[in-house]
């Protein structure tokens, strides 16, 4: 990643996080900016530390020797304690960070990094799938491309307790909520949504099209028997061939959906 791109991303973090609600009482530990709390927490993952405590210990040690990685990379002058980080961030919902994802993607677009992900009609593929970590469940969306092992995330949608009793119901409800909240935000990407069989139902497909998106969803034979039958009956024959075998004419036809069969044969007697 180029230095200018990283600089812009760091500026986006500071701008978005500066607008997060501040739960501190006036005059209490105001030497820390809200962005300091978020960048410090993000640093645990960015610098790949094993735990928050291990991260804090190493940052403090580096501060004593001069400058820490948080200061040189993210511009954090004072590293808050893990207690302060939790106290300030635990009550903030994930939606507060939503603008950061779109700003990041637009920065990637300006730098030409999204060009390698453009596929259908110069759009992108956004794969939707439910994920669970410990007791947190969410619908995650990522920009993907076949053959590319790197992905770019879009804003996730948390799955709530009231979304349904079954995993499929919860995930689909969250997907509807995600589309309603973010369809306008990501329309500039010209997205095509990718998903498994639980998304391939008429109400959600209609919602996707009304949002101006396209979709490629898996359809299982067991859950879409009518669709399977309709496709099989409407598929034209791939070829028809008439041959003379020395005694009579033989007409061969082939149905491309006839699994396990080379074709059907009809005999015309001369």
C-alpha cells in the first residue's frame, strides 16, 4: 500500500472517529481524542498482538524509549489504557463506523486498486454470508473476485436476537436490513450480490433489483423444484441429427439437461 493511500485512510479514521459520541464528563481525561481510542484499539489487530494487555505493555515500553508504533504510524501522541479504551468504545454501536468503509473503498478506487476487482459490466461482486465469533453474529459482505485471494470488506450488519429463531431466518432478515441501509451508499460500485440458497427467494430478489443491484444466488433443486422443472421444460434441444444406417433413417436428439444420458433416439423407417 502506497504512503499517500495510507495517509488518506488514516485521515478518514480521524475524521469519522472524531464524530463518534464522547461519553466522558467534561474536563475528564480530555488529553485523548476519540480517534485515539479507536486507533489504539485498531492497533491491536493492525500490529497483530496476541491480546490487549500484551499490546498495551509493548506500546508503553516503546513510549519510554521514545516513540511507539501508534505514534509513528497512526499519529497517536498518547496511548490510552485498555480500561479507558473499553470504557469509551463499548457503548458505541458499529453503525458509527459505517462511513469509514465507503471512504476506504473510494480511496482504493482513486488509487486504482479497485480496478482489479471489476468484472461484470465494470461492477464488483459482493459476497454475503453470516459469520459468528463467540456470541456475536453478523452478516458480512466482502468484495471478491475469482482467482484473487484478497478481499475488501463493506459495512457488516449485526444479527439481532429478534431477527428469527433459525440461522437462515436471522441471516436473511439481516440481509434485508443491510440492503435497505446501504444500497444507496454502495450503488456507485455497480454491485452484483453473491449468496447461497437462502437468498434465492422472490421477495429478496425483488428488493435487490429495486435497489439497482444485480444478483447471482444458488438455487438448490430441493428448495426450488418448480424452477428446476420450468428450466428443464423450457430448454431447447441442443442438436438434432438425421443419419442413414443402410437400412433406415435414424434421428438423434440431445437435451443438455438430461443428466447421465447421451440423448434420445427416434427411428424413422423408410
